[in-house]
C-alpha cells in the first residue's frame, strides 16, 4: 500500500526533505546506540569516555562525527521541510493537526541538540549549556524553580549531566518516535496535496519518488561523511572546569540567532522569552490564518522573513566573534579586542586539549578524573 500510493502530479524533488529527516533521525538512533555502549554519564568520567571514543575506539571518531553533524543536518532540514509544507499548502484544512505535530518535532529536534551539547562535559559544552539554561530563570514565578529542576540543584554538576543524558537518550527520542509515528500516520491518511495536470500526470510512490528520496538521503549521508573526514570528527575541547571562566562560551551555531537577538534588547526577558514566544505563536496560528483570503500569502512572506532574519542574526554573531580574524586592521579597536578575546579563549581551550592528550598518552587518566592532570601540570597551571 505504501509503495504504490498515488502521487498527484507525479514525483518531485521538493518532496524529499521529509524522507531525509526520517533518514537523519534513524541514523541518529543507530549511531547513538553505539555511542551509548562507550559513554559514561558521570561528571568524573563523561569527558574521559568521550575522549576514549574519539581517540581509542577504532572508528569512534567517525561514529561520533556522524552523530554530531547529522544532528546539525536535521536542524537545517527542519525549516526547509517546513517551508515546503507551507509553500504547497500542506498545512491547511484538514491537515492542521499534522502541521502542529511537525512544530512539536521541530521543538524536540532543538531539545535534542541542546541536551546533547553538554554530554561531552568539555569546556565548550559546559559553558554553552550554562548560558542557555540560565535563560530558563527569566520567566517570573516559575523561572527559578524550572531552572533548578533542569540543572539538578543550585550548581551545574553531576546531576545536570545525568538529567541531560536521560533527556537526550531516553525521554526526547521516545517522544520524537511517538510524535513522528502520529505525523506519518496523519500524512498517510491525508495523502499528497498536489493536483495532477496534463503536463504532470500521476505517478506511484514506487519507483520514481523512492528513487528521488533514496538519492537525496545518499547525498545527505555523503555530505556528512565528507564533513566528518574534513573536520576529523566532532570537536572536543579540554574537560569542563567550572572554577575557570571561559570567554568563548557560545551556544551551538543553530542557537546563535537567539544569542545575538538578546543583544538587541535591553530586557533579556523580552528578547529571550516574549519575542520568540510571539514568533512561535504566529507559526502555530498559520493554519487558522490561511483560512482568510490573504492568509496564505502572509504565511509564506512571514516564514521567508523569519528564516532570513535567523540567517542574518547568525551571520552577525559569527562576524562579531571572528571579527579580529576577518578584519584584523579595522579601525574599530573595541570590536577587534572583543573578538580577539573570544579567539584567544578558543585557542587556549584547543591548547589545553592538545596538552591533556600528551599527558594521557604519558600517564593515562587518573581515578580522580582528567581535571587532575590539568591541575597538576605546570605548563597549564604555571601561567
């Protein structure tokens, strides 16, 4: 029944984004299972287990790299798929519920990205997560309590890691599978939204659309593998040291637009909670807005402007961080100095990682954890 489903207007390349997302998620499940076999969710040994995957397990760096960059591919594909759904009017009656399920999947994807970022328990992940979770305390009345529940207490530590691991490897994937099953079931029920025409006759899902979907997934996997080989796997900095500051603390690139947006508002609550909340409310209301004459046109324009704004804010955030590298002789010394501070912190984190690799090769990781190597090392602690 699935293979010989009729596609009005025939197979099209723009239908492949949904299959690519499912393929990416299945890849995440498979690679995540194998990573789980080596990972230890404890503040004393989480970093050491990831280091073991990255540097000791044969092919471990490829496994971790595919998991890392395929997650980023999902974040890119989600808005692409959403734009295709809006463009093809696949969110209008009677498909409103399926569209809302898609929004839930978008939130779950972002949640998986946020919770996975902390798991290596390195400097970058630790302080980036700290920046992100501190925003949870902004809402009045419930904010502080909500943050304490997520963090696992007043301080970021072992219970923060175990909570995030439980969310990343258990709760969120289970919710994702359940919502995805509903999403696909609703899609099967309503079918394709396109209409047939003399120029584009109907075709079955097999073999034309299957071929397009399969080739698109193959290209996606090939691109991820190329990036993994080019980057040498996912990045790993030195182990998290909560007592040390980290001036290069940034969220992952797909959250940079929120980080940058906060700079535009004098009130963090408005920038981090109110504005994103209103934007998401508009996304939720789109099927209802489309019932009006100009509603669909408004939705398309709003979505294009939204994604354009997100791209612009992301670029601005990257430009500010790398300003000293891109424009080293610029007259704006303040911008150059701020950027240089960020670049120096990144370089120091990379240096610490290379140094701790030397120490591990020489004497291994002590029972007290990898931080003991850094604290006892004159080269790191001397300056």
